């Protein structure tokens, strides 16, 4: 997106946010989109704190906004706040409001974050069974099983 277009889009979201009587769902989406726009226009030099505040505000209006949860999880992961990232991704994976694609994407992110946490904990030298058990504790055994099933070739 061009910088001018991004500013126009951000101004539009701010106008929605400031409009009285807007539904909670629309407010949630406007805050989430503002955070996402901030993320994509600022890149790695962006204001991650402000971006995260938008996602948190989005979740105040709709605690199950899947896009906001996934984006917040990614922001937490970028700060190596593994437990918070895991909690966000598990909500997306476990939610009935997520479509299958969202659940699968979140499941892959959940796995990556959980493995980063295990690496940080120094589990690389442990036996495979212990690592799998710890992974199941972080992700939930049902999510490990779902991820395994996703990796199986389709027949």
C-alpha cells in the first residue's frame, strides 16, 4: 500500500471508531484493521506497542475476533512472550467462530510458538517422548493430533 493510501485508510478507521452508535463488532474490526494497517505500513520499525493496543481494544469490543487474536498472538510471539502467544493461538484454534483455514493457520502458528518456547526452555537435549509430552501440554493433545492429521497425505 502507498503511504498516502495507508493514511487515508487509517483516517477512515479512526472516523468509524469516533462515530457514535457504531456496533461493537464494527468497532472491533476497525481497531483490528488499524493494528494490521500499522503493522504492514511500518514494517519491523513500526510501533508494536500501539499496534498491540489496537488489537487489545478490538478484543474489548469482540473477545472472539479471530483476526485480532491471531494478530495479537503474532505480536506476542515477535516479543518472545510465548505463553501469551500460545493462549491467543489456542483460542483461534479452539473457537467455533474460526473457519477451517483460520484454524489450520493458527494451529501451525501455535506449533511454531510452542516449539520456540521448548527450545528456549532447553528441551532439545531431552528424549523425543518428553518433548512430545511438553508440546502436548502447551498446545493441547487434541491440537497436536489435529496438526499430525493435517500433515498426513490426503487420499
